[in-house]
C-alpha cells in the first residue's frame, strides 16, 4: 500500500463509508496484513456495521461453491441488492503463497459496480477461513453491502469457523457425496442451516437427499429450525431462487427467535479470539521481561517448579490476573 | 513482518493459450505470493476491475495473440481513469523487441518478459519492484 499516515487512513474510512470501492479494497489489504491502523479502522467502522445478511457457503472441494455463489449473486442483483463476496482459498504451508482462483467462476458480475469480490488466502489459519475474514466482513458491511457471501476453502469435516462468522451457513454437497455422508455426520453436517445438493442436473440425488433428511430427523439441533435440503444446479440455474427464499426465511427465523442471544454468543467467541490473539502477541513480543522468563526456566530446569505452575505464574504477571477481581 | 505481495495474472483477449500464465501463477505462488487468476478471455475492463477489488500490487498480462500494442495501453488508461495507476503493469508472451521498447518507453508496461525468461528472474523482478513496507 503506497499510503501511510493517519490522515490518509481517515480519508480512506470516510470514502469507504461513501461506498468507494478502491478505499474498501485498500482497507481490506491493511486488515489482512494486520498493519498499524487496523484497530483504529475497526473502531471507526464498527458503528456502521450489523446491517448485512452474512451468508457462509461451505462444502468439500469441487462441490460447486463458487459457481453457486455466481448464480446466487445474479438472483440478489435482480433485487438490486448490493453484494459482497469473500472467497477464501488455501495458502501454502510451505511458501505461504496462494493461488486464488474462485473469481474464474464469478465472471458473470465482473463489471457490476454493485458487486465487490475479494479473494483471500487462509494464511495459516486451519478453520476454513482466514484470521482476517471477520473483520473484512465488517468492512464490506460498512461499505454498504446488503448481503455478504463468504466462500470457505474446500472443507473436510472440521473446518467450522464459518459458523461463528455467518448469520446463515449453507453446506454445499455434490451428487457424489453419498458415501461420505456417514462419515460427515459430526462436524460440518451439524453446522448447516441449509443443505444444498448441487449439480442435480447431472445425477439423481434423491438418495442423498433422503440420507440427509434422515440424519436431520435424528438431530437434536434441528428442533426449532429444520435445515431444508435443497436441490440446485449452478449450471442450469435450477433451485437458486428457492435457495434465496430459504435464506431469507432463515434470517427471519433468527430474528424472531431472539437474534440478540445468538449474536451475544458469537460476540463472546469473537472477543475471546481477540483476547487470545493479544495475549499471544504479548507473549511472543516479549511482554514479559526476558529476565523473568529465564528465571522461571531455570526453576523448572532445577525441578524446583513444575511447568504448569511456572506457566501460571508467568501468565499472572502478564495479564495482571487477580484472584476475585 | 512484510506485507504479502498480491499479483493478478490475466489473460486478455481471444487468445486461449494459458499454459504460460498458469506456469507463472504457480511459480509466483511457490515464491510466497498471493496470485489471483481470473481465467481466459478477459476484457481490459474486467482485468482493471479485478485488480482494484483485489488490491493487487502488480497486474501481469499474458498475451500471445499479437494484441499487446492495444491491450497494454488500454489497461493502463483504465487504471488511470479509476485512480489506480499505482498498480504496476507487467507482461509476458510473444512480444517483438521493438514493441517491448515502445511499450516500456510509453509507460504502458513496467517490464515485459519474453519466452525463455526463467521464473527466478520474474520473481526477483517483482520482489525488487514492489514496495512491501
């Protein structure tokens, strides 16, 4: 980013709030790289957030998540809604680089000024999103997006971060998912607010649909909201309108069933995550004087203190923990 | 820690030979960069819009069709129109030496790599031309 300095930063936030896409893009870069100014930006932007319907789209690689999103964006644009898309692809654990290819399948809306698509690498996070995703959602929300679609990396069973990030989570499966369904019962199959069996133009998906319905019948989580199991084809466009209807129904359900309680749960998770990050940062940047650390290591080495007690003692110093406080 | 370099690798126009572009994309990924690849048959408008939204440092245009004297200037003009002329434009493909000179002198491309260039050369060029502070 060829920009630095506090004044510039404030300009960018003002322009973001006016709906300027280059400012949105620049701010996202700053947040993704955890650069100085990030917290200041979130502070300023936060009062302007909380309006967008955040929809997570997850599922195994090749299920058709990107193509489905491309179609869904079309439906949303027909209603003149402003749409943000965050497409996450894996970063290499070796080079740290990433090939971000989700845009290839989202070309339909490449020139639509009311669609903002941003690709992100996971950058070492294992839950199917990147660490910055939640904050990027805030930026697109403040930018004015009515709906924000988040595409996770192609997931296996336990990349579940999306459930803490989205209002509605869509699990997309392909017609070949049948054999995997048994194995997937815990984890990803539990976080779906909606199931989508995509590519239904290529195969008979009745059996898979029945398998999932049976699984939901037995789920203790599905009492108030029963996740619908929808058939779609991103290729023909079949079922996409129905998907949007059910997503809206899910949002209405959440609001009617005490959204604030659910929001509070999500916020608690977010706060804990931020606190965890800050504690880790202080630990690794030597928030403890090296002397204290060394002293404690010596004590452990000489068997005067055990590692757990040593860790407790150091942590208490770090976060000024007081009993009963 | 230094900021991660982001590159858009784009295939403009009608030419469908993207093996080179994919090799470059892969090579840059392995050099630790984040590479956005948008597929074949992109218009300059699509390329510039993607570059802005993705906030890339560099746009790499892969052209083997002979359309380089049209496409490079067009992409640069559009970047400028959108206040994004700080995004660097480089290219690769079958571009004659005289045209390379003209494009570079005209400010339409910061660098153009022709067949035979090693991945190392390109990676090194990007690393030394992008400011990651």
